C-alpha cells in the first residue's frame, strides 16, 4: 500500500493537463514497466509532445486482459485549492491532488501490480492514453494501430472511478457548434440586417424542444441517473458592440445519447430547423446561414451483463453490483474499434473529480490493489 501511494505521488507531480505535453509522464511509466519485464511500446500521439503507451506482460496470445487508463487531467484554473494541486497531500486518510481519483490512482495501482509479477499463463496489457478529458482523443490512434495489427484480448477494464462497481454501460457523446451567420447593420435600423444572435436563440429553442421530445419519445433506461438522452448548451459567443447588429453567433451543443437514439436523425432535425430560419431571412432579402458541426464524440458502451468477462470482473471487484454511468470513457472505443468487450471499474468516486481538492482515500487504493491482484490471478 505505501508503494501505491508513493507511485501516485510521483504521477500527480507530472502536470499533465490536457493542453500540455504528457511525454515525460509516459517516459517515466515506460521505464518503470520496462524494468519489470514489460514489453513496452510508446506510440506517438496525434499532437507534438503527446504519447500513448502499451505495456504487455506474460506470453503472447489472444486471451489476455487490458487495463486502460488516461494520463491527462483537467485544469485547475479558477479553482481554490487548499494546497498545491500537483503535490499529493494526505489529511485524515484522504490523498489530495489533481488526478488522484481521475485517474492516476488506478494507474498507480497498475504499476504496483507489476512490481512483483508472477509467472503468467495469459497476457496482461496496460494501456495509457493521452487527452481523454477532451473527448477520448488520444486512444483512437493507439486503437487504430492495434486494429491494423489484429490485436486480440478477452476484454478491457477501464479504471475510471466507479467505487469498484462494474459499469456495463455509458452514454455516447456528440458535441459541436451551431454556427449562426447573419448580416451586420446599424442598430438604429436593424431591419437592414439579420441578427445572428436571434438565429442562435431560435436554434437554442429548437434544442430545448428536442430535449422535450427525447424525454417523451426517445430511448429510456432506468439504470441511468438521467434515464433518457440529454441535450445541453455549453457556451454562446456572438456580437461585438451594442450598436451593431451581430453577424455571427456560435452556440456549442452536446448530446449524451442512450443506445437506440440516432444522432444522425437528431442532427437532421436541427438542420431542417436551421434551413427554415435562414429561408425566412432570405425571403426578405437578408443573408443568413446556420451550420451545424460535429466536432467531437465517442460511442456509448452497452456490454452484456451475461458475458463471462463481465462475471470475471464482478468477482474480482467483490460483487459490488452492476451500474451504468452518466459520464463517458474510452470503453466504447475499445468495443467499436477492436471488438473487445469492455467494462468500467475503478477506485473512488467521480463526484470528487474535476473539483478543487480532488482526492482518493487510502482505503480505496487498497481495495483497488486487491481488485487488480484478483484479476491478475485469473491470468496465472
């Protein structure tokens, strides 16, 4: 247990905010795994200074397990921390630091796991990716390479914080911009222009109506805290000064989708609404345009509770029950891109993530060490 905490302290000290490089952290972990007999591959990420890692232990084969985590953390900008966010600090059994629960605690436990590796009959793989926090960006290039190589395994455990409950589902995500363009004019005579903020406001009403429609007519799953697909507006940017009719306004949107709700059909409804609005402006001789982009997204997760792999992870976790998550992960991508059954199961609570004074407890790390040791025993 002290070794896991020491490893976590070292991991927290790497300031791997998504906007910053993570190569130094990956190099540290790669060296650690290499010294303990791992076959280590450092795979360049999609941006300079970014890298993914895959470390394999034991024999070659298609019947092993993957433990997956992400190296990046969210920013601390504007947050009031009680101590240095990048120095692990313990108070009353709580271990505070950015990334302690999301999810460097899990990575520290994987490192502790291989510190004294027994002889394995089946392979263990540990995957660490970059930039999960901004939409599961980094793992895609690693999975594309593995898919091209014909990589096989029995399943993947993503160590996001679930209190060691086994999550067999999470919603998919699509996010982008509703980019509204109008025609500038003097505010003293607004009819000579087209107000892009008004266009954006009308599109936001369309989003609200779409949420009401999804709640009444879309997919439903009572296992989720929000049992229907959700629609969200995050930011609005438009206009320059008060006395100019604005010619541009951008609205960022997000869908969190249950299986069964078709994002293409939902976006088509929004595009139809945008076309109606712009046609009305063009009919009075004004310029107007509404473009809806899809800038980021990842698939949902829908793993069967009856799979032997799901049962194996449940037993290793101590039969704490099954759950479904409101937040996303790379688990759906492991399923979609390389055909692996995946679950999400890791220490701590997501309710502490992304906040000032983020923490994981000593007891939670200890329980994670036990969980991973039980998984390892299935490979011996």
